[in-house]
C-alpha cells in the first residue's frame, strides 16, 4: 500500500511540475583578456530573474599564438504566477 502511495505522490509531483511552463536558454560571450572575463560577460547577459543552470568555457587558439576565451551560460526561467482577478471596490 505504501508503495502505491509513493507512486501516486511521484505522479502528482510530475504533473504539477509539468503544469509550470519553464523556458531554457543560453548566452555566449568572448573575451581576449581571460576566461573569467568571458564568463562574467556571459553571466551579465542572463535575463533578470532567471536561474543559471550551468556554464562551459573553451580556450580558442588564434593565429600568432594569441588566445580567445568563449563561455556559454545556460539558464532557465519560469514565468511569474498569474495575478488573481481583482474585484473592484464597492
């Protein structure tokens, strides 16, 4: 019986999470200074209120033994809850 209740609880949680529309995205930035600069620049482009879910960086070798750093930051957003209908004051 308890297994059945746990399964039902898991199903309910999955349905509730599925009801919340979540949007995901990523931003990428380059820097010729260093990797931290590229990561900071990409992070600054994440929309306000979004949650950073991951990041990755790479070092790109350019001609003349110079480097370019490219970082991408992944994020997710959940739209704000709908405002309940307001009733006019009497």
